C-alpha cells in the first residue's frame, strides 16, 4: 500500500476474540441437558445461525429498538425454530439468558495471531486500541477476560453515541491514540462496517477475512474498493502498515 501509519484500531468480536467459538461452547454448556439429541453437525448449524443473526436483531439493538438481552433471546428463539424446537416461554428465556450471561465470559479467548501482532506493533512504536459496536464496559470486561488488558484505548457505541460505520466512532479512537485518520488503520472482520466504513472515515481500512474468500467480494451490493486492503490473518498486517 505504501502507507505508513502510527496507530492501529481493531474491531473486537471475530477480529481479536473468537466470539463464535465462545458462543458455541456457551450454548452447549447452558443447553446440553435439553438438547442431548444434537449431533456435532446440529450444534455447528445451531451455533452458526445464532451467531449470524440473519434476522438482524443485533442491528435492531444498535438502532435502539431492542434491549441487549432481548436481541440475544430473539436470536436464540430463531435458532430453536430452525432446529425444530419449541420456543422458550418468557420465564425460561429469562433463565436461559442469565445462565448464558454468566457462562460466556469463561470462554472468551483471543485468536492465536493477536498477541504476536500486538507485540510487533509495540516493538515498532505503533499505538493501538479498539473500536467496537457494543458498549464500552461490556467490551472492556470481554478484553480483560480474554487476557487483553494491554489494550487500554477502547471506544464503544456509548462513548460517542453512534455505531460503526459512522465516522465519528472511528475518529474518537484515532483521537484517543493521538493520531489522525490519515495516519491510522482500522482492522475488522466486516467488509462493509469495518473495511469500507473505516476507509470512508479517512483511515486505512483493512478487512480481516479469516475465511480467505476470493477478492474483490460483493457484500450488500458493495465491491471491495481499492482503498480497502484484505488480509487472511493479523500476521499479514505489518506488511501493509
């Protein structure tokens, strides 16, 4: 790219932390006694649908139309429906959510390529932080549970009152790192929200495509623009910055 940066911001879920794996382990831990008939393939499909949220309940939460627990329960109910299971009543759903909330942090883990990259960024004098489409305190606890206390700068949707891809949330992360958009990169697993959103905010947008899909890729009608770079692992980031 030929673009040098002095600050890097990261998305958290599926970029720094393997949230889908944590979700899968938690779903099994809190539901295994009820779903003893599930095969490994059943669990994989169940977890994938819950994580993918095709009905957009998490987006409704970001837009202020649903509470955080509500969006999670609705995603569960949809996964249950698709698996041929009866929906949970309100009391059972509340109990399930409480158990899920208590269990999930036990399974938060950083991807294997995170710590080596942070070590390398520090060695090169590059500041780093995180910008997330969730509230600050929830994501702070998640980073800490995953052993990433070293990430001090964290911007959540409650920090500036907007969510990605609004430029303001990227710019607040840049400001806290003492940099400028032109001297900063943003890395995330969502092409549109992270890669294109960061590029539109003036940063170097980097799409982390751990599945290593062919590129350019059409997502929501958008082709990967030339100002967005694609990497298959965080280890490739230093080649860009």
